[in-house]
C-alpha cells in the first residue's frame, strides 16, 4: 500500500504503465511515461541543488510540464509550492520569498537544462 505521493506514482506506473495520467490538450502522457519524465526532472533538479526537504517554487502554468516537475520533486522528497505565473512580477517575488525556496522554477527552466 503506497504511503507517500512518491509511492503512489511509482505503484501506478508499475501496475498500470499504459493508462493515461494527464492530457493537457497539447500532449498526453501515461503513468509509465510520467514516472520516466519525473525521474528525468528529479535528476535535473538534483543537479540544480535541490535535496530532500527543500521547498521549490513552481511558477508554471498547469499542464504536463508542471506535472513532471511536481512528481520529480516528489521523487526527490522535496516540497513543491505552486505559484500562478500570471501574477505581476513584484507580487510573485513577494509571495515566493515567503516560502524561502531552494529554487524557483519558471517555464522553460527544466526543458533547457
């Protein structure tokens, strides 16, 4: 029985890898593909200095890239903190500062890494 969100993803990817996990109207991804993509994101985030217990601000629109980053952080044992990327920059800076994140991830940061 899964005990953490990380466990839920890994269990689902093993038990039902071909089942649709997300469809953001641009792309579709199965649980198996999501687990693989999350592992890639986890490795990228670890190279950027993220460790278990860290908070990471995800300033990303909803969609599969957000899901990949969220689940990558779950695999690392880090805490994702979601922020609306469409708020004014000054508001975003103020809000993200409140959580003292190890890293702020914006659109394109992980795809370019």
